């Protein structure tokens, strides 16, 4: 597909055929060949056919092939101009997201206990396919409360504090959630999964801050060189998957009813203001709230596990939430687009919000800096904390990439040229690994992902995020 280079980090997909707007790929020249190989441009062009799309369909530097939208895709539609909402623009794992905790621990003092810490975290946080949570199976009344209250339910029930909510996107609760829009099957799938990690690319990771790029912002985030960190990556589990599956069927019928023709049925959608659109957004909000409650419960389980392993007090651990961001979501936000300030439905699929401090959505503690942007890499190389920028508002609806992005399929990671004992390789690097399945570790080996350093360099060059610190992994828990 023809691309027109606009600047060092922007390639445009010109309008053609049924496209209602151009597409844009944000990437470096080094990352572009793999993005093209994964047919991200073709998927972005399809997204640009959505009714009511504004400005352009976007792909982030970590973009790769996904269901309907590319993973790493961003698109905004105007509900007042026939704009639609598409479950394919959110994904199956609704509010899959990541949160980062800074601790008062210094790596130099506990480096010989990382293996013990990793084992205790593995024992304290249920993980793997179909695992049951640390919380007993929830009744329907209690589960509906989780879906509508999100992380606030977890805090009210002894899992964390108000300080955690203050540093969680949307306070850990997306407005508009209506549990009556969630199917019985989805409720049943989520009833025993609160407080579980799951499998695949989800993880709990101990790290150490190895480099600081912006001392002022790092201090505001509570991050110092040599400090031990904890990152948790998980989502809405079986409940969110079922919500997506349920509404894909609804949207396929709705698209025909509203006369929406698209080049890919995986983009099936309905107008935001339609009954189907409103119902999806309500159910999606429920799944998002479940995910926030899930990560909040795991956060408290992790704090307890770390105190237990080290025999220290809560004060000595000093585990403070830096931030929690969601990756797979559709939100109604006000943006200036095409010279007009308007309320848009912003789809971020495998993309994270990256707002500057001027936005009211940013927690008060970060108004002078901008929100933390968490970009996990792979379990062998490292992760970054960046900060949101005004440029991101102007270029990407306040969005940034959500990670390094896959380079190869899970099958290729297990059987390709890099196949081998990934656990041993990581252990030899000084990284402790605990997992329910060695197969998962093989599928998630570092070589399966793009180089996060290259991805973040592209982010910074494009101005959609600015580097604050780099974190090196030292202990990993996988499902």
C-alpha cells in the first residue's frame, strides 16, 4: 500500500475507495518495515472507513495485526455526525491495562532475595488459564456492584486505599456502567476470577529503576534510581472476553439495520447514539470496571506477599501506586479536531492515553507534569515510564503506544529460530521467573517482541510522549 512520508515519524495513507479520512502511522524508519509486513496500513485504511471518523485513523509505533483494528490502533468518531462505536476498536480483553508501583526498597539491599520475592508473588496471586481468584466466588448482587463501582469496590472491601484510586485512570471507575447490559454468561465467567492474573502476555514484574531521563518528573512520580518497582499487567478476564463476543453478534446485525457497509466485518459497529451503541458502551464500562477492580485486588495481594516474604511493615515496603492506565477502551472525550472542539468517541486498542497536565482528567498530583505513560517492554529487556504531552493531544487524540508490540506469533516464538529454554536464558540474565506453564514463557520470550528502546525512541521523536525513567526487570510471574 502506498504511504506518503510527512515527517521523520509520520507516514500517511492517502484516502481512496470507501475511506472517509486518511490513515497515519507513527513510527521510525527502523520500525516501519515490520509494521508494513503485518499489514497494519491495510487495517488502518479499513478503520478509516468507519462512519463519523474524525481527522484520521492512527497506528502507534508498536502496531501489529489485530482483530478489525490493528493492535496499537487509535480512531475517534463524532457521535453527533453519525459516529459509531466498534467492539473491534476496543478488543476482546476490555481494559487490559498496566499499573506501576514504586516501593521504598533499594535493589542493592534485597538483590539476593528477588527469587524468594518472585516465588511469594506467584503463590499469592492466582495465575494461569481459568484460575479462580483469591476472593470467593461472587454472588450476582456483589458482582454487579463490582461492575458498576470498579476499583472503588475493591478499596471499600479492604483492598488498597483512596490514594490508589487517585492515581488510577478515571479513578478506577468508568461512568455509564449498567450491569443489566451484561449477559448471564459473562457474569458467570467473571464470578470467580476477581483478583487473578490470567495467562498469555499478562504478568507481575519486579523491576529496578536503572536510568532517569527527567529528574523533576521522576521525583513527581516517586521514582528514584535503584528503587524496586512492581508492574501488574492484566485485564477483564473471561467476563470482558464474553462482553466483546456478545456484542460482536449484536453489531453485525446492527450494521445491516443501519445500512453500514465496511470492508471488514470485524469492524462491525453501530452509531454511538443508537440503542446498540449505548448498550455496548454500558457493558464495556462494566468490563472495564471489573478490570480495574481486578488489578486493585492484585495490587493488595502483591503488597501483602512482599511484606510476608521480606518480613517488613507496610511503611517499610512503601508500595505506592504511580499510575494505572487502560489499553483497550472506547471513551467519550472532548478534543479539538479539524479546528472544532467536540465530544468524540475515542477508540484505543493496544494504545494508552497520554494526556498533558492541562487536561482535567489528569490526577491533581500530576497536573504540573502530565500523566504517567506506562510502556512495558518484554520480560528480558526493560520497560519505560514516559509522560503525556500537548503534542499527543494535537497529533493522536492524546494517545501513545502501550508496549513494545509483538514481532512474531506465539507459535513462531515456540518453534522458530529462537526456540529454546527461555526460563534458563532469563535466569542466566539474573531474572527470576515463575510460571504456571513453561509454554507461556516460551511464547512470551523477549525475541517475540520489538525492541522497546526503538519503540520509545519513536514515541519521543514524534512528541507523543517523553521519557522519564527506564526500568530493568529482575523478577517475573507469568500465567
